């Protein structure tokens, strides 16, 4: 009988980047560790709504942001605030609500959480059409704001910082509907890890600085980046761990290119123990994803952000640089210059670490879980709901 009394959380994620999935997993993990009376189930919104086409959509999205970044950035800025263009964008719906209704009938949740903007839009639409009255929560997985996260039938927003909260308030979201918890990350990033033991485990030279290179779940740091790093001068003074994510093509290309430097370069594909690789590193070269940067901050790992793409990456980078936890490399030349300067000047790395310690919030998943469990449906007159976020 006890299992029937559990509070059920349905967490909807998406697979356009690993951040949405990792945030959902962090909340589920927090529920499992925090409260035996809470049962969290993670479901991929894209798979539910497009069981046969979601991989095509993921491929098209990746091609779009990598091949046409300026177009993506333009549309991101054009639709940042609520306006005629963003309203038109939100009305574009490539799924039927019936699949979501069936999902709710199958799972029977007490509260619905979205870590993916498309899922937040779909659930808000369900409420607008009277197809559910469940409390709904949106977890924003970036250090910035955008109208595609904001929907009038969302009851609570979980955000990374006061910076994002203030931006949502400018959009017209009521203060009391926003919880500043940090971006949820898994408990592994709050564990005390022994750097020397981890370096020994992975056969790394304990006396040489370790640079971790990550390109996100799709491996979006291009092959061209590494040709700049593979110089004798650099490889004499540091060793590299390169995480290619799910980009198997990149990993195979680099495997051939780096064969002469195998004593200084370790190549990995997608890894489940990224917290260990981050904990043993002195510096990370990475894209400024919301989850990746939050994990790095939790481990006090300085970041060198490589060519952030227009849109949320650029916004994330601006926030991280302003807070003093990262530097930005806009070109390969800047990448090498920053890299050499940082590793030659330990005080610079120490300052980045100290700034990260000030921002660190490894308990974000538990704080988010608490906010989720205390969310109730906001009762607003039906005719006022669509205008809630009309202010820019």
C-alpha cells in the first residue's frame, strides 16, 4: 500500500543536447535519495510526440546550429521577448496533444516538470485546453532567458540564479512563481574526489597539468580546434583529455591524427563518469552549456570557453565571464594564448577557482525537488492567462 501513496513526479526532457536529460536525471536522483515517498519518472518528450521522427529532428537541429549559427542567433534574439514573431513561433506545433494526454493517463503524476522548452509548451497547451489541471514546473537549463521557455499555464519556474529570475520578472513572470535553486546537477558532482588517485587510475602524469576538452553531448568542438593544440610546444607542457561525446566520427578522426601523441592525449567518446574526468583536470576547454558549466562550477574547475555559438551559448558565456569563472576564446589564436597564459600563471587559475567556490551550488537538485513538491496550480481567470507574460 505504501507505494500507492507515493507522490509521482513526471519529468519531461528532450534530446536536443544532453543538458535537458541530465537535469531531469539529477532531479530523479535527488528524489530517490531524498524521499522514499517520492517517485520520479523521466520521459523523453521528443520520443513521445515523435516516436519515429525525433532522431531526424535532432539531426536537423544539430546541422542548423553548426552550419547556420548566425541564422540561429538572429532568430534567438528576434524571439527572445514576447512579440508577434515569438507568438507565431510558439504556435508552430508539430505534434498532437492526444499523445500527451495518453502519457498522463498512463503515468498518473501529481506534478509535471519540464526540463525542455518544447515540453513546457505542450503541457501549458494541455492546461489551456482544459485537458489537465496538474501543477506544472519548468526548469530552465541555461544561465539566460528566452520566450520559448515561458508559457502562461506554467505554475513555477526553477532557475539558475538571480540573474535569470530578474530577466523572467522583466518578462512579466510573477516573483512568487520563480525559485532560484541553481541548475540541477547529479550528486556525483558534490562528492569529494581525490585528484591524485584519479590521475593514477587513468594513467596520467601527476606532475603535468591536465586540460579537459569537452564539446557537449554532440561533440560540437570541431576537429579544426585540435590542429591548433597539437604543437610540440604545447604538448611538452600539458596533457589532454578529449571527450568527443556522441560524435563518433570526430573521435575516429582524432584517433588517427593523435596517434603520435598518445602519451599526452587521451580520447574518449560519451562517458558516464564525466565528474571524475572533470575532478582530475586543471582546466576545461568547453562549450558554455548550462549543465556543463554548473558541473564545472560545482567541482571548481576553471573554464576556457571556445567560440560560443550565437544564442544561449553566447548568453551563458557572458554570464560566466562576468562572474569570473571562465575566459572566452573567440579564435584558435586566443585559445592557445589563454591556455598558455593560464597554465603559466597559477594565480589566475586560483582566482577562477575561488570565484567558482562563491557560485557553487551542488545541492541545486535537492532545492529544485523541494520547490517542485511545494508547487500548486495557480488559479488565474482563464481570460487573463494568455496575457500574463505580455510585458517585455
